[in-house]
């Protein structure tokens, strides 16, 4: 079912939200970078790109702020993040709607993204009293050895269009409680949500009262401004989320100046459905994982391996779901699948589908859908039955394409599953304990996320998030990801009256 509506002005709605959140219209009424909504294709604003000199000045100011902020006790820093969480709760409806307008997400996903910001704030507030180091046994008498964790500096955050605010919050909440300042380079495709998030943080800063000027800043611009952040010597860590192509440029640049990198790059996520799987459960998880967010999540399910004994039970049901899924304007209907971000995304999807056919694939869906917005790009999600794991299946196409393949041997399917460059998320559907355990074992999935009986997408903030191989190896959000945002010192304190050297070395001077 395709849901058709008449054009409405997302421009006015975005402006009204930004007014309520306190973003001055002058911030987005003039400039070369066009903000737009993928929902209608309409322009929602125009922003002026910063010059390199302006961006450098912002980073220098953030460095000055860091010098003060690092001395504020961590639980007090946590208070700022607690206030940010409160402000986000108050702004949830507005910001969630703006995420929908700017990223094209259905309302529950727009709100879900803001909920993720709130969750990470709660997590970080608790963390502000738990930045623990170890006390370690020393071989020398009258000595004590310990680790202390100190703030690191200005944390650069580069984010992608598809999680326009949550990725910032994952990094910002941790960086701030860890005693750092933050400079954010949002995607040039999601600048209004960035201005809104910064305005919400500024409300929290105002209530907090004593934070240094310039503690959190936003750089407006495209890739060139991102490069200023990546190359600046006073930015010891850049957390960069986006395509593997971006990571190939950013990673070596950071390495060249020995800066730290948290790289959160592309995914080409796989799922395996085994003979014992609960097929009702698998069907729902696959549908959400592959078609949700119009296939524009880094954790979107893109490759599905189905055991030959159940293929003819599962795949026809899946095809039915693909045929009946509602595609439409997510603000004007209850459609489950919204738009692609832009024309380029649509063209990339079509290119991949042509290639799939050249490799013997049978394509269901994939065509453009007319929902009454000529400038926007809506598509039917595509299910592609592939004879082999090859061709376009091996690369991430950031669009709703699910490649489906039969398998017969468990070892071989694990090998195929791992035979792609990316290593972000993965899942298996099975009630067989041996298969489940093998999938999460050392010789199972090689991804940063390996799930059993749930889909590849929709991670919670409590776990460390990130992937291996061409996904970049970074971890952010929960667990002990905070350690990347701090510098560890090992301290050995001698409270004895002699100076024994480690390893029994003697060096006695007269
Ligand atoms: P993109 O790589 O085009 O852009 C991401 C960000 O990087 C933007 O802010 C962009 O301006 C900036 N950028 C690009 N080149 C740069 C450079 N050389 N130096 C500095 N900054 C640079 O990605 P996109 O199209 O916005 O997002 C989609 C991609 O992001 C997909 O590949 C998706 O899988 C990935 N992604 C990954 C994660 C994750 O956590 N692993 C999360 C979301 C999205």
C-alpha cells in the first residue's frame, strides 16, 4: 500500500520548532549550504559555511574551555549532563519531529533517537561518579602503584546524516563528564537538528551557570571544515561517524599526527536463519532490520542467509511483507517506510539493483514510489534473491536492499557471513544452543555486534557500540567506551626510605 498525500510545508514546521527551541532565524536564513527535508525535498533553510579561520578559532576557544573544565570535579560535570537530560526530556517532541523532518524518519524513530540521547545522559551522569582507576600490586616494598584517569582535551565529533543527533549525544555526554570540551561537525545534510541540539545544551549550560565559554561548539560546513577539525593539533581525539570512504581519509590523517580516532564507519550486516528458528520472530526482526529507517541505518540488515530446509517457508512470507509494506510521507501518514535522503541515494540503489541482476539476482521492489512530493525520493524496499554471495552483496549500499541467499552448511555460512569488508552488526536466528554459542564465539561472527534471536539494528546505549574491519574498530556509548575519552596515567608512589629499582636493577652512585 502506498500512502499518497498533498504537499505540506515542512519549512514552516521546522522554523516553528527552531523558534521554540531558541534558534534564531538568522542562523539558518542565509548562506550556501541548503538545508532540506527528504520528506518533501523542500528547502528548510540556508546556512553559511564557516571559513577555516573561523573553525580554527572555535577549536582554540574550546581548548581554552577545556583548561578550566578539566579541573571541575567529575560529579559536578555530571550535573551539567543531568541538566542536559532534563532539557532533552522537555524538548523530546520538538526535537524528535525535527529529526523526522531532516532525516526522513518515521515519528517513532525520530522520538526514539531523542530517547537515546536521554538514555546516554542518564548513563553518563552515573558514570561521572565511576571514572575508576586500578590499584595494582607493586614488586617494590613501600610503594604503591595506581592508575588515574584524566581529561583528554577538545573532542572532535563528526557525524553522519542518518543519526543526526544521537551520535553527537553519545560522544558529547561521555566527553563532558570525562572533563573534555567538544567541537561538533554535523553532516551538511542535517544542520538544523545540530543547531537545535546545541540550543538545548545551551539551555542546560545556562541553568548550570558556571561552565566555561565555548565548552560545546558546532562547526557549520562541509567536508573541508571537517578536515580542519581532523588536522588541528589541539584536538587529541576525533570520533568520526560516516562512510568507510570518509574513514579512509580521516583515519590516516589522525594517525599522522598521533591523535586518537574513534571510527564508526559503514556496515554490511548479515543475518542467518537456521532450521530451528522461530520464523514468526525472525520475520518481524528481518522486516524491521532491513526496511526500517528506509534501509538507512549503519546497522541495517543487508545480507540474509536462510537454511535451504526453511527457505520456502520464510522467503515467501518475507516477500509478502515487502509487497504490503507502506511507503509514504512519515509526517502525514502511518507509513513504515519514509524517504531516501536524496537523489544520489536513489541512484546508488538503482545501480546496485542493476548489478544484482547482472549477477543473476531476482529483484522484488526497488522502484520509485510517487507519494505526491516530486522533489523527494521514495522507494519500495527491495528484496533480491541471489544465487551467490558476490557482486553488489559485498558492499554497503545505503538504501533498503536485502540480499537473500540459501545455505546448507553451517561452517560455510559463517565463512560467507564474515567474507565482507565491514564488520559492524550481525545476528542469528536459531533455537539450537550449539549454533547460537558458535555464532558469538571466537570462530563465529567477526562483527562488533553479534545478536541471537534479535535483529542487527536497534542497539541499546548500555553496550559499547562499534564494529571491526572496515567499520573502523571504534567503540562509543556504553560499557567502558568512556576510557577512550580520557588519558590514563600510571602512578608509582614511593613512601619508603630507599629507592629499589624494578627488575632488581642496581645503579649505585657514590
Ligand atoms: P559521509 O561519510 O558522507 O559523511 C559523514 C560525515 O563525515 C559528514 O559530516 C561529512 O561532512 C564528514 N566528512 C566526509 N569526508 C570527510 C573528511 N575527509 N574529513 C572530515 N570529515 C569528512 O556519510 P553519510 O552519507 O552522512 O552517512 C552514511 C554512512 O555513515 C553509511 O556508510 C553508514 O553506514 C555510516 N554510519 C555509520 C555509523 C556507525 O556507527 N558505524 C552510524 C551512522 C552512519
